[in-house]
């Protein structure tokens, strides 16, 4: 199912992406010049290494638990919680248990 088939429909976010053993899976929901919405599913102990993005990023955990590190400060984020990762600050994510998240990046 591509992003256009989601238009005008109701869906549960957790059902739009599945876990894969030993992997990080992503699915782009919206990809526009002004920003993106991407779903991710991380298996336990998987993650994204430290990096910097030029835009603020809004993260909403829709399932599970993650350790998110921003500028060297780590926090545990659980289902239903959000984090705003600031632009131009280093950040990394690691699955302390399997988790799914929505990442919203606004490019303006």
C-alpha cells in the first residue's frame, strides 16, 4: 500500500509498519518539500547512530520503549511519549525493547 492509498482513510499507525527481526524498518507516509512523516519499527537493540539533522524532528513513540540521546544526554522514552529533537544537535536512538515511532520533520 503506497502513501496515496492512505489519503482520506483511517488507519492505526501501529498497523502500517511491522517489526523485522534484527532490523530497522521505515515507511514514508508523507514526503513533501515542506516536510516528511515517516514510520519506523526497531527490533530490540537496533538503532540509529549519532547524527545531526538541519531541522527539528518530532518523535512520537506509538509502541515500545527507546533510549534517545540528544547532545550526549540520554533519556528513556515510552509508548505515548514525544521528544522534539532540535535542529543541528547530535542525536541517536536505540531500542531498549522493540519500538515503533512516528518521525515528523518540518523543513521550513
